[in-house]
C-alpha cells in the first residue's frame, strides 16, 4: 500500500473510555510539572527561579525578596483610611520635639539659617519672605579656588564705598565737584571685574537713587582709577545741597553684582577639600543661574516661592518635600515620605503653592462648611448666603457638622443587608 492510499484511509476513532484515560494522564502530568516548577521557584513575589549565590545556605530559599514583597503589600493604604489626619499627626507630633532656635549651617560660622518650629511654619504656611533665604550654586570649575572667587565677584553685591580709596567733596575757585578714586589693589586681589568705565555706567543707570538728574557730561573720567562728578544744579542756592545729597548717596550705589544678594561664602562641597561650591545669602535665583561660571542645572534655593516663580510648580513641590526633610533631619527626626508627599501635593495641586492659613485654605476646597470650620466662620457663611453657594456634604468636616456618617473607614462602604433573608437563615 502506497503512502497516498494510507493517507486517504479514514482514521479509526478511539473509544470514549480510552480518551478519558488519556486526558487524566495528561492532566496529572501537567500538575506534576507545575509542582516541580513551584519547587524550583526561588521567590513568589518576583518570579525568579534561580537561587543566588548569597542565599545558598542553611536558611533555605528566598527570604529577602519575599520580605520586600510582604513589606510592600503591608505598606498599601487600606480603602477608607484617613490619610490626611495621619499625615498631619505624623508631622505635628515630631514637631513638638523640635527647638525654637537657629543653628550654624554647613560648617560656616558666620552664616545662620532658621531651623526648628519657625522653619516648619515658613514652609507649611508658605511665607513669601523667609527670614534666611539661601541659594546653593554649583560651579562649573569645582576644583579651582581662583575660579570660585571670580564667580563670587560677579554675583556678590558690591557698593562703591567698598572699592574706593576715597570719595572727596571739593569746593574751589575752579568749581564744586566730587572726586572718586578706585582702590585698584583691592579690586585685583578680590578678582573683581570692575573698571572706571563700568563705575560711570552704573552711576548713570542708578541716578534715581542719587535723587539728581545726572547726565553723561556731568561724569568725567580722568584716568583708569579717577573720575569727577559735577552736580547738575548750577544755582548757587542749591549747589551745596546737591553736593551733600551726592556725598550721602554715592557710597551706597551698587556698581557690581546682584542687588538682592547680601553675602557669598565659598564652601567645600560635601566635606571634599578639592571641590568648592557657593552658599549665597539672599534672593535672585534666576540671575544667579544666568551668571557665567555657574552650573545652572544644580542651583537650589530654600525659598519655595522663588523656586515656584523660577522653575515651576513641580520644582516647588519637590522643594517643599526636600526642605521639610532637611529641617527634620537637623533634629534627627524621620518622617515617612508619603506623609510629606501628601502634604506637598495638597499645597500644589491647584497649579500654585497654597499654604495652610486662612486665606489659602479657602482656595483649596470649594466646600462652605469646610472653609467655615477654619478660623473665619461667620465671613465664609455670610459670603455663601449672599452668593447662593451650593454644599454637597461629601467631606468629613461637612459630615461631622451635619451629623452624617463620615465617608472614612467603614463609612465608605454602602452595603445594604436584606433583613428577611437574614431572619430566614
């Protein structure tokens, strides 16, 4: 018989009893293979089947990865958990152990930064003008102290009286004027980029600070270190007065740097003697990031409002978490990141930073009863009555005020029991 003929012949069907026996054998073999795979499995959480070298010992397989999985599942929040109240307690209780003082920061004895309860209040209440604003700037050339001094000279606020040998008021038959001489030795030793032309330009730009209408012909450069300033008033009755005004205001004119920066300290980065960074006391994060020699990708500020205006809402959220962590770490206190993340999310979810104070809380939620339960009861209720505001009664505060079951814990679930079927059973 040929192969083609054999293929054309119909196959005989096996009886049903034999088919059932084959199925049972196949299922038992599959179960046995699955059991073998389960025995080989090292970790039930991640599914790995090979025992690593560090765990081949008398303790048996897989405790670390399984422990991580158990901790992860336990860390999940149960439905209906009052996470807001827990977060508030988790931050408020450790804050009672903190002090009301300032401490020296980063090993620099001359620079202080607010800590403890006052700092926590600044962050939580979103204070616009904090008491000790500090900006940390990374240098492009971290290992060069001369480059650090040059960058410091570009940023630091420098007034005219700091770089002058003298500012003299001269009254002679030739005329009345003020003579200014720069201290070239100090400028060179401090690595400052200041010239007599730059001083003249800054005086013309800041003429409003002098309260006088100075023009270009009133300021004459004698040489690279000297210039003469003539008063704009030519009337003898007002000439002496204008000279006195100039003598009073000239030393305070800012001729270099950023006017909002008070002081800069060159500090060692992470206690590394070969790398340096700048600790800048003051504000002006955007201007500092634009300065030559500064790594703009690694500039931070402890002022949340300035971070918001410069880098945006996500950076402000990160800044809130970091500053709270930094303040608690200064007192050896650990707070779980999820509590800090929840608070920072609540402060920033509207697209801007809202502090926990009476004026900001109204912007967070639209509930009338919730807002009235926080400090401004009568004002909120009167406004709601005048503008016919609606109240959905969905929140916890609203439920407590009206006597309803709050939707937290077991109050979240809306299960109904049929009493007839219960009685029948």
